[in-house]
C-alpha cells in the first residue's frame, strides 16, 4: 500500500465549497477517475482521505493537498494526475501528484497573498500604520466555541508589500497548523475596524505551506 | 463571474455553495454560440431541487442540443433572499450567474402545490412581472411543467405556456418554436399560437373561463384555434428511451444524493387516492439491459457510491430479479450500494430481500395506507394483513429491526374503527417480532407509523370526494394517539393546515392567482417548510380576496360538474374515474392493469389498441 499526495489549486466557484463538502467531492472524483484507491476494511468501507490544512470558506489557494492510499505498489502518478483533472469540478485543478515527504503535523506557517483593490498607496499607508502598532488585540474564536482575546502584533512581522501598480498586494506569512492557526480573515476584519478598509475589496490566496524552519512543506 | 456584490452576499449566508454552480457535470457554453438560453427553475432550495430526477433528465436532453444552453436556478434560502434584496442582486442562474430576465425561456417545475408562493418569489427576485398579460417580448417566456400542471389553473395567469405530460420531446419542441420565432421576428401572440400547436402545451391566455353564480365553472371559451382539450404529451417508446448518464453532482449535500435510474413509468396498481398512479398511465417498463448499462455509466461518470432503482412501484418491473442479478455482478466490485425504494408488500420476495441486504441493511418502509381491510379495499390498495405480516417476517428474519409504516387519514368512507386499525396494524407488527424464534438477538423492534392527511387530487377517482375538515382530522389524530399503547411504536402525523391548503390549490381554479399574489406580498414563502408556514396569513388573504377555502377543499364535486381541469386530458376517461369512485363506495377492488385491463382509456394515448401495461407477451 502506498500513500499518494495530490496537490491542487482551489479558486473561483470552488472557494465556496466547504471543507466537509470538499471531502465528499474528492472521494467522488477519485472514484470517478478510476484511481485504484484503498478502502478502509471496517463495517462501512470508505476511502481514507486526509487534507493537509483546511482552507477557510471563500479563500483561494494554489497550495492545497490531500493524501489517499492506493492498493497498488507502483501507482502510475501521471495517470492519476490526468484522470483526476478530468473528474474534478470547476475551480479545482490538480497541479502535481507526489509521494508525501512530511506529515501534515510539520506545517507551522502558511503564506498568503492578500490583494487589495483601490488606491494602492493609501491602502499601504493605512495598513502599515495599523500593522506597526505595538499591540493589536482581537477577539478570536476558540475551538470550544468561546472567545479569547489575543495580540496579533507578534505574528505580523513576516510581511512584505509587492510592487503592484494597480491596488496593493501584501505577502504575509502567518502561523498555521494544529497548535496555533491564524486565519487571514481575522486580520482583515481587525484592519477594517481600525481603518475602514473593506475586506470585500481584498482577496486572499494561500500560496505556500512551510515548516517550523521555513522549509517548503512537501 | 462572481462580482463583489455577489461575493459579499456569499460570505454572509449559510452554505454559499448552493448558489455558485460549477459542479461536476454542470454544463457551460459560449452564450454567443447558442440560439436559446433556458433557465430551469426549481421553486425550492438547491438541496431539494438537486434531488429531482426530472431536472437531470431535461438538463441533459436540452444541453445535448448545440444551439440550446440550459442552466439551473433555485429558490434562494431566506438568508440569501435578504442579501439579494439588500444588495440588489437579481435572481441568477447558478452556472453563468446570468440574471433570469436575460434568458429566452424561464421554466418552472410544479412538483408541489405549496411551492407556488416560491414561484412568485423567484419571479419577483428576478424583476419579472407576475402576470403573463403584463409581459411583452422584452421579458423571457415563462413556462411550467411537472405533475401539478394537471390542474395548473391556480397559477395559469402567471405562465405564457404550461406543458402537460412528458417533457423529453415536448420541451425541445417548445425551445425550437421559440428559436423559430426569434429567427423570423414573430410577435408574442404569433409565438403563443404556435406553442399551442405543440402536443400537450396549454397556453392559458387562449382560454377564457366563465363561471356560474355558485362559483363553479360554466364554460371554457377557446381562442385562435387552440385545442379544446389539451392532451398530455407521451413518449412513443419508453422501453428504449435513453437515461441520463451525466448527472450534475451536487457539492452541498442534496436530500437524495445518489445515482438514480428510472426503471418504469406509471403504475399498474390504480390506488384510488394516488394522482401519480393515474396521470402517468399507462405503465411502461424500461429494458433491463439498458437500465443496467445506464446505472453503470452513471456511477462511473458521477463517482456516486449508491444507485437507486426509482419508480412508483419498482417491484412491478417484470424483469426486476434478472436486473438485480446483472447489477450485482459489478456493484460490489465498484463499491456501489443498491437501493430499492417503492417496493410493494405483496410481491416482496425472499430473494429480493436477500439481494438488497447483501449490500446494505437499513430500515424498511411499507405503505399499507389504511388500517382495516375494508378501507384498503375502498382505496384499492390491494394489500392484506397477511401480506404485511409475511413481509415483516421476512424482513425480521433477515436482520431488519426497524419498520416504517405509512398511512393516511381522512380517506373517503373512513370511520373511527379504521383509525384504530392503524394502531392495531402497528401493534400486530410489534407482536410478530417478539413471537419469532428467529428474530435478531439482543435487539428491540421499532415500528414508526407516519400518518398523512388525505388530499383529494384531480384525475383520481377521489377527485369527487371532499377533504375532512381540519377539526375532523385533528380529532382523528388525537384518537389514534390514544389507541397506541406500546412504546415500540412511534407516531408522527402531518399538519392538517398544510394538507388543507394543499387541497385548496390542488382543486383550485384561476381565481386563486390573486390570492397567491396577495399571500406572497404578505410574506408567504416556503410554505412547505413547516416553520416558515404562515397559515393565518393565508386565511386572511383568502378572506380579503373573498374566496372560500372550503369550497375547494371540503366540498364534494358532483359527477356532472365541470371541474377547473376539465379541459385537460391525461388519457384516463372521466367515466372511468366515476366508475372507480362508485366501486370505492362499495369497497370493491379493481385488478392491477398488468393482470386485467379495466378499460381506463389510457391506451388511446399510445394510439389505441392493446395497452402496453397489459402486454401478455412480456414474461411475468
């Protein structure tokens, strides 16, 4: 049995597929693609799937991945790539099929491109003034449904503005993974409260997943 | 395609995936390359609409045509409606996000009387005037199809054309007429006259209804050479009619999210309350090899892991067991489960149970419909208590422990004795379970009885019957609860108010259109969704419009009265319905059509002669 990692892009309409629905979409795509998938051997056999890091609803990504197991010892990686691309809905495209080198527990950072529409110069100024504050307290929802106050300031250090002529584009790296995960939506809503920049004028795209030592997650 | 306004709305609502399309199997075309853009509208949520097989059938047929692009639209859920109003987003198709007002044809399917208010909501959200007479060529042609068109009169004023019967050939013909009108620059009046010449197409504006003083129909005046009686469209060769094999696969979970193959159409049984059993006559089967091939193609094309053999009565297919054998050759290997809804108690055989349980074990559902043999004979549900118990014995021996029984109350000639019979039937099933030495070990039994309120429907023998009043129905519900003693039996029943409104619209006439508009303006919407149903508002609107609800629901119709649906024909003769009504009063049963022809008249639809449902050359 082999584990296969499938890398895909999620954009346009597909941004609105929730994580739960995406699992079903991928299961059906694997089935439709005729990929030799291993099923769990229990009372209710199903395809065993794991996603590296769920993507919040409405965001794009060019670095998503899921793992599945195959019965074959020498799976045809190219065939899986082509077959899956024919079986997925609009907005989801496979760009690579690999053998996993790291477990998803290794993920510690995620990199995002946040593109703002409008007057780039003014947006940058306003946003920088906000990001440079010594303390940035926001309310963050905890897993148990409660609300916890946290300071964002220490996590906003890895940021860079790209030289865009239209609008503004922020390259931001945030903690990600199971221990501490900061959703860029949280930053955009804090930014809106402080500066009035409409989060709907910004689109978020996840571009990289990184380990603790800023190695690319593979 | 998703602009900022829409993005804002999508981020504010539950399950935005309902509105974004792009599912596997959804069809995208270049609008410049097509001559006819058709918006297929389902007047309920995405989850309900995407469970509907008819939409998948017609979507595939229309999109197979190079010059037609069929897209889908659903009734947005209340949170989305709010966003769309606030942000001024007109109702759009989920594929290309094109506003409905820019389509050539907007087609609604009428599946349920209580979704009529949603049709108005969808037209309103699209910025399209309700009444057909107020729309010129600057608006799309608004049409309807589906089972409720058999009495389309309550909504007739809203539609330019209404399609009766089977849409597989009729709907493309309607699109062709629209394309032809566009090419030749015909006026709307000319187009409507052309549409009225298509088999089964009813153009309401070509018919004027005159009423008697007592509110009944006096006469229907026909204009411009439209047919006096509109006879439903029917496929000439259902046995070899291709099945859809490329479903759009929903990503937001649909209610019925599985592959479906329609094994037969119509029903041989002739249960006297059942509208589907009469309007889809005659019963026709599909070829077993074709079904098996389509099921396999469909599973492979969609990735579904369950295939359902769908019809009104699947076990009446003469080749069901050979078909199951064929399906079982590949389904386990391809990790596909088989589901068989609509089994009949009287031919629920041991090998059938064995074949379905080989894949999955879940609850079983039977529909005795009435609690005593007398009443079952009245409604012509030819099922005996012995058959119920025999089927349950089989099921229990095969490891099933949950049985669901469907009943109705308020049926013609019903007495309290019949209501008690419902509880007795359930108790007999419980007792049976504990009497079996071979019952599943260490498990209890659950018998759920679900009791609907009888709604008299057009084109059934019971169309002449009155519905029980809400008070009578509630009294019967209370009595039933008092008759149930075992904790193993759980009882659920329908809201009598919903059934009452359903009866009003089922047997209504054209005067009801203004009530619908009034109710919609007063906030009625999603009436089929219990918690959003505003019964008191409906009652007020009927009063305001001066229309008596009981006139439609609780009044028996004399045989010689002209019904609002008298100018439609579904093949079955009115004289046959009267005969069946009279037999019901005497608790006399009628044989299923495949065993003995009762001469209902549906054979005329296929050109007369011997009815296909009674074709003895088919091995049974």
